[in-house]
């Protein structure tokens, strides 16, 4: 363990922990914008700067490893001035349209402006005017609201292992973009949206719903696969406005394209809500109860088995099943029916 | 009669640009034509291509050495070759009128050349010539008689500090790297010289590449690295080519590869070409670039000496730093400490440019006063105009005014007045330079070269530049002075890497020493140096105008009217302040104010 002092309070952390982690352990609030504890530290937004005794200049607490007997100061007039200027610089190149921004209420920059009481910025000047390239079905990009925190690039690389986006150009003209500044062509997991601190990245399916007010939150589990990621459904009346996931879940807030965007089936008119049985050859499918449906399947299986032997039957399980369900499924086929003809869709 | 004749033609980039190759070819042809190879006249005549000798303003420079005597000619072109061969080489009568003057010798005599001394005297493409002047002796000595620890101690004792900018003690840096437990370590030579107007590293590699390689061998041995990279910009094709030749030759002679000089030490050196981003001279960005990533700096700590290339302990030294290593090993740390000032030992190579008579590459002992550099070596200000300031340390350095002209040039001295050593650029400014415009010029560069990663540098330098632009265009407000000062300080204190931390230096130093010029732009809407065109008014003095019509002809927007032989007038409403009339008038009748 490493012992250090932050704002006159002693704290112990594991070797390798950063100063920011140590401060958070003490529940000391240090503003951040480009930090996400699930990703590698980046040190770009310069808001988490702290003063460390013996170091000539403020350093970013998110990147600086805590060392033995380190003495850290997180609040001072100088630090406050630097943080404030940094936020002001960001605001000087940010559309002041929170009223109509999809990210409003869930925006770190908005919170920072509020925290530092910045109605406007002392710095006026050129603002970026990026063309909107917007043809994909899921991710809505507004580059002019991007603060270049790099979270989207890092999540895509580090968590998703895709690397669909990166940096282009230099200095003030820097931007995050897919290769050759074309439209996104990725698996559309939307992790980038989940980590974006502003309204630069949002879900296209969210448009038309309220942003915060009037939304109801329901915790549930994703039904798409055995991973069972935890979801938060944001509903408005009977409709799902958006799906997010909390960081303190077993899936750490990460979702795939299905869990994040594949929710339209919930309210679809074409959704099956009861089993269907074709009672007459050539007839149409008719609603049935679960008892009737299961009885039919059981009797037909036994029928086939007795006429043609157990190997005339085969089972294919869906990836929607959990491990336990998968186990029971093969048990039913091997022990119940007596065949090894059993497989799983994720295997081929 | 047998004479030993050597003709040295300057073939550095400056020499080649001035026509060095043509001159060299002309000498070859002339020798063939008059039969200089004929034994009757000449026993041995050699034509040499040599690296930079520093006085680029006088290129093409040619030395003709006959036996032990040597003469230097300046501004040589191919038409002069015939006469030089006929009179000097055949008749033994030097062509007096083309010889360099006294100032050429003053330029050189005040210098102390540890690094540049060899440049211009040996063929950089021949390893034998380097070995002939004692090359690779230091590497052999280290490998045969010194432990890595001894080597580090020797460099520590020499007081050598990094020549790339920050001036960190080299031996100490090596010891940090060596102290890490690691299965692999790397040494990198930073040859990504990006300051506009700086060409010392390029000249050293073009003129004496083996010195850098030898320095790397010693450094790698000291820290225990078996692989090294030379990160050099692709815009330096000649340097790259000579490095390649040198690396191949060193490998062939057993100075690189397995079991160097019969020891058990192995070293492989690779060249990595940079794509021209200024920020890649910053060590963590340079490492990212070698790793194949976008050249963006990473936060320090951890420092590269602990966690560098591919996460392994890595030493990054500048070209000039590495070229200092062999002389220190050969002549000893005590010799090195005898040169320079108290805290800055040895010499510094400086690219001297701007409004000065003798521009070029110079090498001075640390601590030499600015005045001596500017007036004795530099020959004073062009056209005997008034000295205003000297800007040191590249685009992120500061401007030093007249009042500090006696300042000793070393790391501490420059820092004490708000500037820095940087890589050693020195731009002399005179009364015709506007300091607000100069600050704007340097900010334009750093702003464009910002990598865009951190907020203060990405947006802050842009806003600084916008404020400066406003001021030079007469749109400055009184509140801009404080805003400029505060923002410059905040960018300096909050930026991630050296680029952003030092980019505000030109603003801060000019605000400190030349505040009155800012005030003139803002309050009187005047540019005292008459540079900022939007603040100028052009008009014609009736008593001087002869009505020649030259100004009228030169004016692209038809703002000047007047009959021939009558006094002309400028229509201020139409004038775009381009200055063409001012340049066209031969009677000093056009005035700008």
C-alpha cells in the first residue's frame, strides 16, 4: 500500500493507483471531462490538474501515479483559474444551444459551465463548422459539439477492439472521424455514445422523445443472449425512449448493438405474444396457450421417437439461452430423448 | 615537383542549394581538361564533398589546400572554376579578389568547435576519414575498458545537458533508465528538428553522421540497450541518405551488430522517418510515432526513462547531445567542464539568422554574451540599423531586448529573462521588426503545429493568435492586453506537453519588454515599426513627387491619381495598403505612417 496526503487528509491506496483514484477514495471532488475509470487515462482535458509538492507545475491527477509520502493539493486559486479558463476555452468553440441539444441534462460540459458559473466566454473567435455526415441508422454525430476528450476513440479501441474512429487533422482543426472522413462503418455498438460527455454523439432512435423530464427509468435484463447485460429502459408512456446501462452493473455499462438499439420489437405490432399453432394442414397459425403448445411439442417428440428412434430428433439451442438453460436443453436431448443430436447457434 | 592538392567543396544542403554540385562537377571537368591528374603537376589531387561549415550565407564555399596551406573562396560558381584551376592550382597564385575576407575569420575565430570542427573537413560518406581523425576510438575505449556504470559516471561528471531544449543532465537521465528492472531498453536519437530556421542537427548528420552513431553506441552500452532508433524527418533526404551509408559502413566494420569491437555488446540501429509534425520532436509524441500511433504526447510521469517505447525504459537524446559523447569520452569529463559556464558545460551549436550580417551555423562556448555573438560572430545588424531584440529557442522561445544584450547565453541565463535555449535557434530583430507581429508570426506556427490533444493548447493558442491578429489589424481593445497576458499564462501552466507550455513565450516576453508597441497598436492604432499594413497610411509628399507615374503604375487598385509631371495623390478610401507604391517610388516621395 502507498500512503499519501491529499488536501491534508491521509489516504492509502494500492500500488499503481493514480492520484485521482486516491482522491476519489477520500470523496474529494476533482472535475474531469476526458476521464472514465474503465478506460486508460488520457490527460487531455486538463481539468483534473492538481498541485503536488516538489513538482514545478500542476499535473493531471488521472495520469499521475500516487507515490509514497506524496503531498497533493486539489483546490487552490491557481488551479481554479486554470480549470475555469479551460472550460471557457471549450465554451468558446461550442454551440451555445443547450435549449435544443439532445445532450442537455446529461452533459458534462453543461455541468462544468454551471459549476464555474460561466454564462459565456471571455474568448470569442472562430468556431468549428464541420460538415455533418449522417447516413448510418444508429449514431447521430454533431462534430461541432465534440470536446476531443477521446473517450469514443478509446472505448472503440480498448473495449470493443474495433478501432473504427481516430483523430484527423491538427490543432484547432482536429477532429474525430472514421477513416478518410467517410460515414461510420462499424458494428454500431454505440459504446461511443455511452461515453460521450456532450451532445456530440447520440442515438438516432432517441430523437423525438423527451431528454430527461417525463422519462421513467426501469432496470431490467437484456433478453438477447446469455450474457444478460443489465439495461436501464428510459420509457415515455408505453414507448422506450432510449436504453442505457449503469456502470455499476456486471457488464460495467457496456452493451452491444442489440441491447442498446434493438428494442423496437418491444412495442412492435408484429411481436409474438402467445405461442401459435397450425391446427390444420394448410390452415393459418392460431393463438394457443403455453400448456397446449408444450403438450403438442412433447407429444410429437415422443411420437417421432417411438416411430423412428431417438436419432430422428435433433435440437438446436438459441444463444438467447443462459448457460443453465443450455445445460438443461442438452440434458433433455441426451437423457430425456436419448440422442446426441444437439447443438447451439453460437457454435456454427 | 609533387604537391598534395585537396579541393573541398561545401556540399551541405546550403552548399548544394547554392550550386555545390555544379561547382564540384566543374572542378572535375577542368582537372580532366588541363590534365591535373598528370604526374608532372600533381601527385595527388582529391575532390571532396564536405558537410556544412557554418557560413551558409557565403556558399558555395571552396577550400583549396596545397600541401599544408589552405585558402577559402566564397560565392564560388562554375564559371569561376576555370580561373581558380589555372591561376591557383597550376600557377600557384591564389585569386585574391575571390578569397574570403577578414570577417570570415572573425566569424570562425570566436567560436569553439567541438561538434562543428570536423564538419567541412571530412567526407561524411567515408568511414575511413572518420576513423582517420580518431573516430570510434571512444566507443572502443568504453567497450574495452569501462563498465556501463563508469560510462554513466563520466557523462554525469562532464555536466553535459540535453541539447534538444530542456537541458536535462544527460548522465542523470541515463542513470534513471539504467536503474529500471527491464528485459529490454531502447535508445532513441531525436533528429526530428522542427524549429523553423534551425538546421544544426541536419548539418551534424550531413557532415559527420558517424559521431552520432558513436554517441549512440556509447549511450546504448551505458543503459543496456540492444536496439536503437534514429527518428529523423523525411524532409532531410541528404541527412537520411548519409545516415544510411554510415550505418551500413559501421555495421560492415563491426561497430554495429553482434559483438561490437570484439566485446559481448550487441546493438542494432534503425532509421525511422518522421512525417513532419513539429510535435513529434516532443519525446512522448516521438515514441507514439515510432509505435505507429498518431504523434500525440502522453502525460509525464511516467517518464520515458522508466516507461518509454513499447512500455520499456527508453533514453531519447538529441543529435547534438549524442555528438558530444565521443569527445567527452576521448578527452575526459574534466576537459569538457573546462568549457562553458558554471551550470552549462561545453558548447552550443546555434543557427544564427535574422537581420544580421553573417547568418549561419555557429558553435560557441556556453555563457558567451549575446553581444559577442551578435556583433563579433554575427558581424552586427544588416545595414547598421538599430538592434531591437533577439529571439532565441525556436518558435516557443522569448524575445530578449537591448537591455539584456550582455546576458550570458546558457540554460539559466536565457531562462532568467523569459526565453530558453531550445534547440539553439537565434533570430536577430532590428528596428524594422514589429514585436506584436513577431509574436503573431510564432503563434501562427505553434498553433498550426498543436496536436489538438489538450484543450489549453488546441483552443488557447488559437485564441491567442486571434487576439494578436486583432491587435495588428487595429481591432485591438484595451482589455485585450490583460486578456492576452492571462490566457498566455494559463496556456503555459495548463498544457500537456512542452509545445503548449512554451508556445506562449513569444507573447509573454514581448508583452513584458515591448508593451509600448502593443499599446501603440491598441490606443493610437499605429504600428511603430511600420509593419502592420492595416495600421499604415500611405501618402505622397508634394515636395518630393516629380510626377513620374511609377507609383500610379504599380497600384493594383487604381488608388493613385495624377497627371504626368504633376504631383500625385493617394485616395485613402481605395488604398489597400499593399505598399507597392512605396517600393516603386525612387524619390522617397511615398511615405508610410
